[in-house]
């Protein structure tokens, strides 16, 4: 786990970890885009999902920073990264 802001920033730049995040945000985008319109914040969530689907690399750094701030880093499992992405999706979407 990255401790301190400098370590979190370094963790967010790790190529293997950012590839793991890219996979997690693309999967989340696919799931969120198809969720029901009654889901709270759906429009903002789906708008972010569409943008992530078109350009996932443009969003990796933002999600990496948010996950690193939670202590999720390259030592985390895919499930932990996916759960972390889910936990910050609304914040990233402004929902």
C-alpha cells in the first residue's frame, strides 16, 4: 500500500497497475452504461461510462489517483481494484 502523497503518485504511474485500472474502468463502464435509468445519478454515471468506453486511457490517471488515495495500489487484487473503481465512480462522474 502506498503511504504518503509522493508514494501514491508514484504508484499511480506504475505501468502494470495502470493497465489493471484500465481493464477495471472499461468493465465498469460497460456495466454502468447498461444499468437501469432509475439508478440514482444514472445520467452522469452513463455519460462518464460512454466517455471511458471511447477513451479509457484519458481516465486512467484520475482513477489511479483516487484509488491510490484509498490505499489501493499495484499489490491489490483485480477484485480490490474493481471495487475501488466502483466506490469512486460517482465522484468521477459528478453524480
